């Protein structure tokens, strides 16, 4: 399943090769990293990295005036991506250490001291009992380990249930950690799911699983593929929109 990376190019590129030929430029008030690739590529491509830095990849023979024209022609796209990045960072700062997303619910985090380390969930909160004080990094690690354990239980159960209900049977499950996708289906039938799905509502988890199972017979996103998804998940469009709206925040944490 495709991820939510901010990416544009005038010809699709799968990745941005790293080159030693790199310069930091200021173009119309934008700080831009210009990377020149030694590979035989004729296209220019833009991306926004995880730190919000604008990066442009060009062939070695590209002239500065060409780069400037390219950047100016994509000015609207760049500012839109930067605005989205700033909003995402603000949401991350606002929620860090205060809430935990679990099965679509935003649970208030409550810390307390006790004789044993344990985590318990309530209807609106998650209580973390700890013998020793936790700094932010240790708390994040404790919560992520707990979420991963929940995913290791819940995702196989849902995959097995939906496989029986739809008649679409894969060739095993692998739970992975992705930063830009929710799942994938390999050509050998292995279903791979992001453990961070455990943060999303149950119906969204079901949609992602059905999406990947549908790739068993359609390794594309053709009308036939989406018709198959709709057959088993009629509300898939709403679930897909939920991921578009919330996915970048949940994948980034």
C-alpha cells in the first residue's frame, strides 16, 4: 500500500540517489538543498525530507538557471508541503507525552509509581505504573513496546478472520515497522502489515488488510482491484480518507 510521503517529480522516481555533489541554496526565500546525481537521469525531482528540508535532485549537467526555473514552477507545491509539515510538527508537539492512539481512541496518559511495572487501559486513559521515574524517551519506548505487543496479537487474528470471510488466503503474515506505508502484499502471497495499524480504528485495520489481500489477485490499483476491495469493504473510501487525514501523524510517532 502506498505511503504518505511528500513527493513530486516530473517523471516518477522510486528513490533519490545520494551524491557528494550537494549545495545549499537560497531561492526566492526558500532554503533548498541541490543534489546532483552522477547517474544517468534526465529528470528533476523534489521532495521534503523528515526534517522539513526541501531537496531537489538533478542531473550533473543541470545549470543553476534551470534549477531556479524548476523551483519557481513548483513554488505552490513546495509551500503547500511546508505548510502540511508545520501542521504535522505542531500536532506531534501537542500530543507528545499527553495522549496515546490505540484502536482509534486517543487515550490520556497517566503515570503513577508502584511496586510493579504494568500498563492498563481504561475507556479514556492508559495508566502506566512504573517502579522508576520515566523520562520521555523511556516512556515512548515503553508505550511502543506495549503497542507492538497488542499488534502482534490483534493483526494475525484479524487477518485470519478476514481471510475466512472473504475467501482470500495469503501465504503468511509478517508484522513490520514502516515509516511511509501501512502494509504490502508480496508476489509470493506474504502479507506484511505495519504494527502501527494498532493505533487506527478497527474498521481501518480491516480495510488495510482487505486492501492487501485483494492484491493477491490484482497486483495493481486498477478498477478491478478497487471493485474487489469494495465488494468486501463497501466503506473503504471513508477508511482511506481517515488514513489520509491522520496517517502521517501516526506513522511519524
